[in-house]
C-alpha cells in the first residue's frame, strides 16, 4: 500500500471526490492478483480476471425470428408457392428448392437460397397446399443474420467485469462452462465500542445493540467478499492491538466507531503505533471522520460508528475501494437527477446524502436525517445528494443514487 495521505489542515474538510480518488489509488496499489477457475453457475457476484473473447459467431447461422415461411424473394413471381421442406429449431435444412418455400419455425436455420421469412399470420395455405403471401415483404425480413450478436474473436466481457445473471447467460450462450475470476477479497469486520451488545443478549444500562456488524457483513457478502466477522472490540488499547494482530491474513480490516478523535479512539492509537494512520475529515454528512491506514501490513478503513454514517461512507467510499481492489473499473454508483420534492434553504459545508425516495418522480427525504437513525434508510430507496454550498428550491434538479445499485 502506498503511504496514506496526511490529513488536511485543521478545519479544512476533504471533498468526497478527493477522498474517493485517494482510496482508489490505494486500492490500485494493492490489487488482488490471485484468481480461480469456477464453474459458470458459481461466478455470481465475482469479478472476471481475464478478457473473455467470443469463440463463436452468434447466431452461428442465419435463423428465423418467426414461425412462418422462408422463400427467395428475389426470384419470387408473386404466385403461391408449394412447401418443399419443414425446418424446426435444431434441424439442418436442405438448400431451398427453387420456386418453393420452406415451412420454418423460430430459431431454425434459414435454408441456403432463402432471403426472407414471412410470418405465418401473413400467409394463407390454399386447398392445394400452396402458400399465398398476403402482405408486401422485404428481403432479409425476420432473419437474424449470422454473427448479429457476436463474431469470433470479439471482446465480449473485459477483465474487471462484475458477473451476475446476465453476464452468466451471455457466457453460457458462447459455450463457456466456467470462468476465471478474481479471488474473493477477504474483509474483516470489526465493531468497536464498550456500549455494544449483540442482538439476542439482554441490554444493560448504557448499552445498545450492534447494528453495524450485520449490516456490513451482509452487504460485503452481496459484493462478493469473503467476510471475517471479527466481532466487537472493547474500548481498550491492549485488546485492540491483540485482536487486530489476529487479522493478519485479510485484505482489509473494516471497522466502525471509535474514529471521532475522541479519547476512545483506540483503533487510531493502535494504527499509529503499529502501522500508519491518517484521519480524514470529510466534507460528507452523515459521516465526516474516516480512518485510513494500516495495521502492520494490513490496510484498514475505519468508518464512523453512527449507523447512517456507516452506511453512507461504506456505500460511497469503502464499496468502490473494495471493488477496485478486485479490478473493477466502474466502481461509482448509478446517479441521475430528479426534481427535488423538498426545499434546502441553507447551504451546508459538507455534501449531504439524505435518505430519500422517489414519489411521483420527485425526491422526497425522510423526516429525521440524524446519523443515528438507520430507519431513514429503510424508508428510503436512495441517497439524495446535495452538494456543499448548494441551496435548493422545490423543483430544482438534485442527484439521486438508488440504494439498489449501491447494495449490489
Ligand atoms: P463512535 O465513533 O465510537 O464514537 O460512535 C459514534 C456513535 O455510533 C455512538 O453513538 C456509538 O454508540 C454508535 N455506534 C458505534 N458503533 C456502533 C455499532 N456497531 N452499532 C450501532 N451503533 C454504533
Ligand atoms: Mg465508540
């Protein structure tokens, strides 16, 4: 890993795009280079490690897009034609006998010599079995030409492609039984704080349930990571160092909490003493403090502990970092503008990611945007991005990032 950037001047906030660019640079300096060959059915959520080229023309031969009749329009005299053969999908036709047509079904190869398929709805079989064509026809109609989708040697999926059902389907159509994928990135999830208790246990005075742990573990799994659930770290330096020391074979330690430059920032102390620490103050809300560094040789990202802050900083910073470590090029989420269904009269100095929804095409936001309120994100179906220094009137364009894109 390259040395992490020094924190900015006291008081100066780091813009989100600067933080992202630095994290991506760090990710590129520590790529996951190992790969494995997996059966096609098992590559879901993984990242392709080498370019996939087509070894086939798709379709391999011209085929019919309709159930109907194949004929040679160029030589047709306008009279009804007798049917000289029947071609179903999966069969290999004879060349078309001159002066006849072929009965043909969807997906069947078009006989050599035919240049047009007419759908059966536009044809009539006469008493003598000849076929009368009822509508004007055009050469090439209803024929899917050879190689319309891919041709031999064409780059189909570049290395770094994230694989899902659609990519799996395309690879299958090219006959790939398996693919080479990047090894899963191993992420240790660490929650910090003496106040945390796991669900299922009784809450004592001053205690809260640990919500970030399951949130991050589940999310990381959706991103194709191998998750090492490292539990809760108490606010204690010796334990923090010992427990971090047990996580030496992971690609990233992802922690939450303990980054607010408070006295209980034992993670920061441990990093400073046994690795490298940068505390970034980000122009982001919810969020702001972010720990970036490493413990011994293991990269560490420390997200703020409030659940909505954890969510937003993971979505916008840690997620792209993890994808880039696996070689993914397109790491930024889908973002589009919609009219604001709310006013934002006072400009902030941090970029706000409001938990919001689209209602009648307008972005509306949850009534309570506190960084401690995770319910806002359950209500929401996206993050509404209000950049620093910006005010909004209702109806002004505002950026919207769907949660569905961030979660996958
Ligand atoms: P900290 O950065 O440790 O000061 O935490 C900021 C806030 O987030 C505090 O209110 C913590 O109790 C809360 N918090 C930290 N970690 C978690 C967690 N894993 N689950 C739920 N809340 C948390
Ligand atoms: Mg804490």
